[in-house]
């Protein structure tokens, strides 16, 4: 029997980890304080990483840790003890982009699965087979891999080798993130987790003899010449399953806990529908539109993506208003504020692995039981009656405008 496809969600910190687990992830990927490609994320201390493994395993989810920077010579001596620590902590997989790190992981963390990072740029079966022979359990395909090539890679590689592919999130203008633009312009090395994303900047031309005069690059005023669309494959999971993808990866360790909750929830429903041969409910496609994002595309899966996006801004329809800390069987709930809202506002519940439900705020009090008209203090405790009982970590959100 074929392995059940896996939903893999990002966990940039403990709050995002809890959201990913609550909202249906089969596995999470995260980083410790060393060798990870997202150095600006909060990431996990050694103690926090051990706790993350325990929390995840208690919910039946796996934990994959990123070791996908390219270590310099002087850093190599720190790798063996770190790899040994990760194995001792119970980590399920290591995400690796360097062949030397792969060999060190075999030696110092032999019980931990080895996943080849998208940073290595796997785009054909020849490379996948070499990596399998070297001890890789999973290859994370380059995002530039067409769907038809995934089918061929699956047909020409051992069935024991898992294939992982990105299905949602930001895209990079460079092949598999191999980019020196940030390093050149800002001194922040993208290949060491410090990318300043200069591909998102707005550029003008300056003529050598006209300093200070900035000229638009294109006639229509589009000067974000390197900017990319975001990827959204929620409507195409059946094709990816048929092609042989084992693990469906959501990008976004730098994004919010709200993002993690909503996108994990949407893809959980979409993947379950695809596994059971059911039609995708349009409500889950709509959920991806409620997140902060650039315009979506299907990446390179179905040919050239039309990747260029001529503006800088993200757009979103909703903001998280509060998160439910606890709720009794009658719907009496304690919440923590995330954004200001008022009595009389229409809000929407998004319970873990559930459908959204709108309601109107009729009555609320603060932690001391005082009636309040609005939630003016950041992270304040709020008491209110919800229309239905919901589990902890249920998201309560508000629309920026009537959808």
C-alpha cells in the first residue's frame, strides 16, 4: 500500500508550531539556532527544539530540522555535536543542502532520515538516484520542476525514495534560491539565511552623467523587474498525487501564526479530499485568498509561470482579531487580543480543521469582568460568549471589507 501523502507545514517559532499541529499538519519543518536558512526567524533553542519534538510526536506529527546552509570550513567542527544533539532530541529528519553535511549526518545522526533541500536543485532522476545511493530518504524538488518531469522522476527512481514538492508560498526569482543579489547589494548572504529580498525592491535607471535623475524602467511604470508571484497549488493536489509526490510542503517559516493556521487548515481539507477522490470545496480555495499574499500562480508546474509581478505590495482580506485560549461546552471563551475590534463588529471563527463561522460581538468583558466596548490594549484578555464551543487556538478574525 502506498504511503499516505504528507502535509508539511512551517514552524518558525513555538506559536506557529502549535498552530501547524492544531490545524492539521502531518509534519513540521523548523530550525535550531545553527545551520538554518532562515536566520531572521525566531527559531528554537536546544531546549525549545526538544519540546517541539515532544509536542509534535504527542500529536503524531514528525519534525524535520533545517541544516541547509552551506557551512564554511571553520564551521565544520560544530556540525558533529549538533547533529548528535538533533538525533538525541528525537528529530525525524534533517533537511540538507550540502554533500559534506550529508556524509556527516550519516556518521553522527544515522537514525535520522536525510532530506535533500530544494537548495541543492534536484530537477531530474539522475541526481535523485545519486542522492538516494548516498543515503537520502527524501528529495525536495527544485520549484522549477514541471509536473510532467515529476512523473518521470517518480517512474525512474526507487519507490523507497520520497518526493517532496512545494505547493504554497513565496517564490524566488533565482533557481532554487541560489542567489547572490542580497549579498552583493547589502552584504547579507541569502545562502546563509539572511536574504534581504532585493528582488522585491523597486528599481529605476540612473544615467551616468545625470546623477540623481531616476528613470522608470518600463513604459507602464513597472519597475519591480525581479519580483515574483506567490505559488498556490491547492486546486491541483490530485495531479501532484498522481505524479508521485509524497510530501506537500507549505513555504512560510517567516510568516505569521495566523498564516500558518489558515493555510494548513485549507490544505488539510484539500489534501484529504484529494486522497479520497472527492471534489474540492471552493471554501478552501477562498481561504487562501484571505491571507496576505501576492497574486497567485501555479509556478512552473504547468509550464512557464508568468512569474513576474509588477508591484511590491501584498494584499489581504482579513486580519486575526484574537485567539481562543480556552472555551467551555457552552461557548464561554477566554481570548487573547491580536488586533483591535469593537462590540457590534462581525467576526469569523476558524476552528482547527473546521469551517469558518461568522458571528457578531454582542457582549465582552476584560479580565476583571468589566464591560468593554473595544479591545484597545495589545494582547489583552477578553471574555465573551461564542456561538459554538471551539477548541483552544481557534482563530477569530475580522474582514477588512465585506467580502
